[in-house]
C-alpha cells in the first residue's frame, strides 16, 4: 500500500521508516515523502496512494477531501492529536477512514510549557547571548521565584494534567478549569470556574483543544479578567487566543508575559525556514518586538520519545485500515 506523507521533514522520514521496518511483515507500506503541505494545489501528489499521512498544518477541507477521494485515497492518518484541520463531516460523507495519534508523550508538551515559562521568567535566552558577548550585567534579567505562585491550567486532560503535576512539584498552587474535570486532577489542584482561574493565576497555561467553543477563549474580556502582570502560555492551538487582543493587553502593560508555541496563522510560517524572506504577517512581527514575548515554532511535541510513539501508533492505525480491524484511534464527526 502506498501512502503519501505530506509536510514530511527529515525527522518524519527517519521515525516513520524506523517504525515501518518493525511493522508486521504482513503489511507492506510504501511511504512517498513530500515536503509540501497538503492543500488543493498539492493534493494531486497523492495519485496512486490509498492513504495520506498529514500533520497539523495540512489542510483537509471539503475541496481537498473531494480531490483526494477522486484520486482513490481512502484513509487519512493524522500524525498528531488535534484534528481541527479536517472537515470531519465531509470526510464521513465520503467514507474516509480518519485516525489520529491521541496521546504521545503528553509530558513532552508539558515540559516544553515549563521550558517557556522558565525561559521567559528568568530570561535565560537573553542571558545566553549577553554572556557570550562578554556582558555580565544582571540588569533586565530579574525574574520571579515560582515557588508559591498560582498556576491556572485551562484543560486538565492528558497534557494539562502532566503540566499540573510539574508545577505542583515546584511548590505552586495549581488551579484547573475543564468542563469535564478529570478525577486525577483533584489530588493535584483545585477545580474552579474559568473567570476565577484567570483572576487568581500568576501563570495561565492553555491545554484545551481548539473547537468552535474555545476559539478566541482568550480575548479582550478574558485578558481584562487576568491578574495584572500575569503570564499567558499557549502550547495548545493558536486559535485559542485572539492575537490582536493579546497585543493590546501587552501594550497596555496589563499582560506581563506571553509565551506561545502555537500561533493562529502559523500554517504559513511554522515548520519552514523563512529567515531569508520578508515576513508579511504584521501581527506576528509586532509580537516579535516585545521583550516579554517568547515564541517557539510548534515544537512542544518534538522529542525522540514522542516521535517514536507518533510513528508507531500511525503504523498501527494504518494496519487497522489495511486489515479492517477496529481502530481505537478513529476520528469521527461529532
Ligand atoms: P485531551 O483531550 O487529553 O485534553 C483536553 C482537555 O480539554 C479535556 O479534558 C477537555 O475536557 C478539555 N476542554 C475541552 N473544552 C474545554 C474548555 N472550553 N475549557 C477548558 N477545558 C476544555 O488533550 P491533550 O492530549 O491534553 O492535548 C491538549 C491539546 O494540546 C490538543 O488539543 C492539541 O491542540 C495540543 N497539542 C499541542 C502540541 C504541541 O506540539 N504544541 C502537541 C500535542 C497536542
């Protein structure tokens, strides 16, 4: 069976090939790797393939799904947990098998959220450059002791829970908000309504999925409800945050720090080398001018362990598609 792998970076090839070598010999999978992301212009690359394997910024809207279906593609393998980039209703109408990787090292993303908080709080990114230039002044590097601070976790699922455990271990008070609170969270922190979490937390970390309900969950009103000087961390999905509202809150000095691994318009920027180009996105460029903003390019998942799990589970999902076995990781329209 041939599978067109879109948005394929060298590390995707390495880990998928390794998993394929260990796969059940009964299935022979041939991966065709494409650097291009999937959209209506690149869908034709999946010619002769029964499946496509995609990542967060590949676009599987109705026109793309119809184009893939016309080519004979019948399965969509997501190398990620989120599936907000797939038109599931159209996929169901066309009879697509859609499977994802629901969990892969939640700790990898939680640890990245911690890395962002620690970097921004203690300015280690600036200290690194400063010391290399022979400047040992401490001015501008002043941080806050995190011990005893209050951290609000929005979405106490797998990643939120792992993040909550880390901050609890650091001696922070942990608050959580989730419409379906996990019992495991109750032993770590206190479940509170969102407005109370925003009002009490020194650090707010977002770990809920992007849905129509959570789109721009962080907006002018919710930002105004946050503690003055607080830090906002988003390692979940860019669309949770209204970036223009965040810029207003940074300019008014109400929002103290912003750390993001995801950005609403990231699909035209992230996972590409744009260093020699002019970036047209003025909103992103405005964010870059703030000394109290830290951006990474969607690398929360990026550990050896997580990539091994993603590839292994993707191969198992493919095996279920090939054999017709029940796949535990199917994604269906609500
Ligand atoms: P999960 O499904 O285990 O947990 C999500 C939680 O959010 C659930 O408990 C759900 O009830 C809750 N939730 C839903 N609506 C909510 C709302 N309105 N307010 C508060 N909570 C709400 O998902 P998991 O594995 O923890 O992943 C969370 C998100 O992290 C994913 O949706 C994905 O967007 C993002 N992610 C980011 C990665 C990165 O590399 N930066 C990698 C993997 C996931």
